[in-house]
C-alpha cells in the first residue's frame, strides 16, 4: 500500500526520500503519521533574567508545564543570589528536575523523568492520599489527638502542588507526542480530564491545608462537636472521596453518581448549619474561626462533586469510543 504525504508537511518537517516516519494507531482506529525524531533530541527553553525583576518562577513553571527537557536561565551579568533562590524553590516544587550545570552567567536545568514512565493515576492517588491525611489529621486533633499530627502542613501542601504540576506536564507531553500518549495508555480527551481532576484535587488540597492551619493555630478556641455538622461531615466525606478514587479503576458509573449525590447533600447540610451558627452566642474570634472551618469542609465537598463529574465524562467517552 502506498500513502501520499502532503508536500507542505514534508517540507516543514525537512523530510526527504528514504527518511523514516512513525505510524501509530490511535484508540479511535485512526492512523497518525509523525516525524521520527531521534531519541537524543531534546526541547529547550531559554530564559534571560538580565532585566527580569519579577515573574521568574512563573516562567520556569510555564517552561516545565510545556514539556521542556532543558531549561536554561541566562544573564549578561553574574546571576544574583535572589535568582538562585527562586531556582531552588522551583526545583523543590516540581518533580524530576535537577541542575545539570551551574555557571556564573548560566544555569542549566534538565528533566530526569520520562513523562511516560509514571502513570497519571499514580499521581492522582498520591494527591488524594495527601488530602485525606490532612483532613483526617485535623479531625483527629479536634478529637483529642496530639497537635504534632499537623506539624508538616506546608510540606504536604507542596507535595500536592508538585503532583498537579507533574500531571499537567505529562498531559502536555501526551497531547504533543504520540509515543507518550501510547505508553501512558490514554487518549487526548481522557488526558485532559486527568488534568481537570488534578486541578480539582489541588483546590481541594488548598482547603484541606487551610483547615489544618485553622485547627493547628486555633486549637484552644475551637469548640465544635465532632458528632455535629460540620465535623460530622468529615468521615462521610472521606468515604465518598474514597469511592470516587477507587472507581477510576472499577468504572462503575452508579457508584460515582451515588457519591456525587451524597457530597451534594453534605454540602447543603453544612450550609444550613452555617446559618444556625450566627444565632448562637460566641465570641467574634471563635465564630470567625468555626465558620472558616465549616466553609473549607463545604468547599471540599463541592470539589468532590466536580471530581465525580470529570470521572463520568471520562467513562462516557470510553463507552462512546467503542461504538
């Protein structure tokens, strides 16, 4: 069989007679023809920080998410100490990036992690575990456990954020590189939904972190009853989130819909209870703190609903692709 390739595409990719191309079958049954790039070729982003007063971290994150294998930070003068601190912060907040060379006017950062080596589900699971532990530890402290359970809040928040960035980097690679998409065993639609889930979990993690800080810093002020809302919602919330994460494997739509329904009801119950709180006699500090705790738990429920909707989208997409 002979297939003719568009002349403009051949010229753009600098192909000539006898060159090899890659042909891959997609989940839809379509064939994708790509330029067969050498395994040693790497993408590189260069950031000139000579006159950059603000935003270097954002540029580094942007380069990371776009899938750069090498990020070079250059300057016409000696790279200042503050810039080096920002680079160390970037390395701390991402996964698989290390400094390859560190010179006076140029720092080269390389990726050591192949985007197809780690399944997206692994990072989703890790984010879920970190969020659950933050919420459950906060609950345990309010029940009387040691406040030392919450001594590493910042580190856990950083890990949640780093996993979200890693997922978005992998999704970008899967969309651009057919071989990555194939090795991750995921199509573009599902890859984007995984990115959506990662963002939802990151926001959930923000409120789990906020809850943990409120409990740690105001432990003596809080007088909430674990058997009543909003604290009563925490074990129920944990159960529904567990069902959602497990159903990324089992793919039972009825279980996902049930979890969504329960989370929606929990959210409404918490909101109704917040209205009752204003009627009680409490100090302004205690009232403010307890309402902030209630809001964080309610928002985690709301993001759980978003999580369930993304899962349903993925499952329905899989069913449609089989028709």
